[in-house]
């Protein structure tokens, strides 16, 4: 027995003095409302309404219980409002890549504050974002996926302290061009640094295969844990860094895009399992701002729908298992 639904029927009939008007008010069929009243009368042990007359009137028993029924419904309504306020005011943690643009993330935080939503940003590796989203620790997260199936594509390139020979911001480069030139002697070639964001399973595997196809030795690629260390080595001229164009520009590095689009980053904006349907609307304004923070290209209308529960995309846990 749904006590609240039965009490709502009781109060509606008492106030409307009509079963049909009460049914319209509650948007239920009249037979359903009549059954609820009958069930409630059986549970309470007495008739609530006098049905012998043309107009429905409350019995003495019904008049006695009506204030208590209204009080219960009023308390439940206040409870719902408090719960809604607490849910919307609780911080919503967003998992982002470590190299996201702080200025763009600040815009996302301010946009949330203007809408009464507290956005808490947490920089995490790709594996951590997937794991914490799955266990409910994150409300939203950018998940790494292959760029050809991604909602948001982020071009990658090689950054260096000075412009690389024969490179151009507008002309993509092939990894084959990094092979030492004939007659270069014993001059060592700079290492290619990969940060944690590009060390996730499929992405690292693709890059290793591309290096092999380009005829470069595997030792040429070096994986680093700290982004700051990678930037420092690149600025010192000891290495080149696989990164996005906005990230390179923020650190005054020359950047050349990679020609192989399969090596670029792909992201999917995913919603945690504990986020309510009401909070899914946050995606409408939050996702574009976060896409800007990672340097995504293209128009949202050209891309698949985000992976919220309102789309046909599988739930985050299912997508993670599939990958």
C-alpha cells in the first residue's frame, strides 16, 4: 500500500467534495482513486466519506483524521524540498585530464555557481577517471575512447622548445620525418615524451605500433609520470612532447600536429551512476565548457550525443566493461 498516494486521494476528495474532480486533480482514473479511498478506509477502520447523498461529504471520522493526513503530506513535501536542496548544493566532482586548461575550467566552475551547482574539478589519469566514475566517486568525467568513435576529438602533435625542422603549425607531420638524416653522425635524436594521459591501454599500443611503422627505435619513446617534468625537459631542448596545441601554447612551446588521426585523443563526457535525472541537464552547459578545456575541435552538432542516461548510449559501467 502506497500510504502517501492514498492520503493524497483522501485529502483531494475531502477538499473537492467530488471523486471525479479529485481524480482530475491527481491525474488518475476515477476507479483508481475510489479503490485508494476504499483501501484507506479498510486500513483505518472506518468510512471517511458519506456516499449516501448526491454530494460527497466527510463523515465525523473523516473530519477528525483530515488535519493529520494534511500534516503528513505537508511534512513529506518539506522533506522532498530539503532533499532537493541538499542534492543540488552538494559538490559535483568532475574528473578531467591533468593537462586541461585552467581558464576554461574556471569558466565551468563559475557557470555552475551561477546555476546553483557546485562544480569541484579533480585532475586524474584516464584510468582513475574511469574507475572513480564507475564506483560513483565522480559525478562527471571525461573518458578516453578511440578518436574515431569519440564525442570529442582532440588533435595531438609534437611540441618542442624551438620549431622542428621542416615543421609547421598548419602542416601535419608524419612520424617518419623524425628518423635521423643520413650524414647526421652520432648526434642523438631527442626522446618523444608521453604523459600519463597518452599511456592508457589502446592509445599507448597505437603509438608504439606507429613508432614501429615509422622505423623509429622503441627506446626513442619515454613515458613520464609528471606533466611538469615533461614540460621542463621539453623547454630545456632535451625532448619533444606529445600534447595538444593549447597545452603547448600555454607553455610557449612550438607545436606541430600529427598527420595520423588515429593517434589523436578521443573523449566521451560521461555521467556517474549516482547523478539524478534532474542533474543530467547540467550536461547542456557543462559539457561544451569542459570540451573547450581539453582543446576539442568540431561542432557539438557534428558529434554523437553525450553519454547521459537520456541518450541511447550504454551506461558508464557497461561501456567500461566493453572496453
